[in-house]
C-alpha cells in the first residue's frame, strides 16, 4: 500500500466522519427544538392546572395538587428544622416522612431538595446528602 492510497483512504474516512457529525448536529438541533416546545407545553399545562385548582373548590375533600405539593415541602422543611444537625439521604428522608420509596418518588424529592439548596434553606455536604443550612 503506497502513501497516495493511504491518504485517499484517510480522506474517505474523514469525509464520512464529517457527514456523520453533521447528521448528529442536525438531530441535536431538532431534538433541542422539540424539547423546548415540550417544556413550553408543560408550563402551559401547569398554569392551566393551577388556574383550575384555584377556581374549583375541593368538593370531595381532596386538596388541589399545589396544596399537596406545598404540604410535602413544608413537611421536608419541618423535618430539617427539627433535626438541624442531621444529614439526610433522600431515601432516609422518605422513610422518616413515611413517603413512598419508589424511584420516581425519590427523584421528585431529590428535585425538591435541589430547589431548597438553591434557595439557601439547605446545604449539600456530600453527593446525595442534605442538611439544614447553618
């Protein structure tokens, strides 16, 4: 195999890789657009739910979704206030509050704890560990 043939093969592989990278960039752009549209729709749905919750009285004794979420947040904050020096893992917090310990529920609480960290109410002394900010 001579140098010219090696250069030709190298150029062919380079051209194929550039084409594949261009195709992947186009896919990323389409997915980013679709994600932005989907997130906007989710925000619209959340706003609609909030309006409906505020307009309808709970006839059957159930709390609106926003109130239930606020109650969980309050229980979380109360737990950290009652145990200011204690470091909780998400699963331990769920067990302490008698919340479901399935992965989707754990992930929701992990998001809530992240918001509380960003708001300055909690701190994260280690990965997956949370405690009251002192």
